């Protein structure tokens, strides 16, 4: 009897492992969960034994059962964001605002070619804004304000022709504000309260990384 119970447990474990392997997006989200602290149990429904994560709270999928939205705003979650987020290639909305995320913004977010909205504001993120975000050609909204980001604003972001809103205020950015592409339309309040940011570029007369 005991042997049969052990064998059944082993089969169930193998089935669970197969279910996890069948959906890379579920694996990626569960890897994210493993690195986070969640005192309010917001991620309690994230069960890695399910075939896909479409039944998890705060996860929205499309008709093909691919993750389109991750909504964890204002959830009192802390910890660092990891490269696994770059595996959610169907993601359109990454809403992680008003938490206690720390560490750097993963450069792997540049793989999210379908991303429309990137909301990481009001966290404790550090380091520089990754140049890889310039690959997000579908991006319309980028809000990174109220963090602890440093370095200059990547010039490459001026290539994001679909970008309608950017907010980089209340960080510790330096250098100058780009004036090309969509940056010509952004109000200065989008960049305020960066004590080392020197204002818009003056026709190339001021180095973009001046003061960094």
C-alpha cells in the first residue's frame, strides 16, 4: 500500500512538472513570484501546477491563452524584477506601480515587442533606464517616475514614434532632455525634480550626458 502511495505521489509530481513545462509564461511568472515578498497574499493564486496562468488573479490572457496583462499595482509587493519578465512576449500592459520593487529595470523588457503600457512608477528602482526599451515600438505609455533612477535619458528612446506619454519625474537623472521624435511634444513636468537634469538639448551645443 505504501509503495502504491509513493508511486502515485511520484506520478503526480511528474504530471505537475509536465504542466509547468507546457507553458513558458507560467514558468516565467512563477519565477517572478519566487523572488518577491508578498505580505498581503496577492499572489496566492499563482499555482505552478496549472497548465497555464490564465486563471491566476491579476493575470489577463488573450483568446489564445497567452498573457496580455499583468496588473499588480498598489499591492505592497517588494523584491527585484528579473529577466523572466522578458519571456512574456505577448504582454501588452505591465502594471507594477506603487509597490516596493527595488533593483534595476531588467534590460530583458526590451523583448516585449507588443507592450503598450509600462507603468513602474512609485517604486524604489535604481540604476539606469535600459537602452533596450528603445525596441518597444508599440509602446505608448512609459511611466517610471518616483523611483531612484540615475544616469542620462537614453537618446534611443526618441525612436519610439508611438510614445504618447512619458513620465521620468522625481528620480536622480542627469544630462539633458532629448528633443527629437516624440520628446518634442512632452511637457517639462514629465522630467521635473531631477536635480542633475539640465533641461532640453540646445541644438547639440550641450553634451547629452552633461553633469552625469
